[in-house]
C-alpha cells in the first residue's frame, strides 16, 4: 500500500475539507518542485504553474 492509499484509508476521512484542499495543494506543489529540480520544466514554467495552482486553490503567494 502506498502512502496516498494509507492516507485515504486512515487519515483522509477525518480531515476537514480545508485540510484536504491543503494536502492536495501541497502534493501538487511537491510534484512541481520535483519537476523543477530534475529539469523537466523551466523556472518560468514552474512559476506559472505554481501561480495558477495557487490562484485556483484560493491561496495567496
């Protein structure tokens, strides 16, 4: 069982909607961070994607 499955089975149901939203945001940001670290995307692409994600999720940068 991977971590996401474990979280869904054991933790996810207990989280508030805001906590779920924050965890999803952090997971997406982590993916973008890894893409940038590995050179899969440029800094400009990272900044745009993170900005779009942050805006769509209703967070401020």
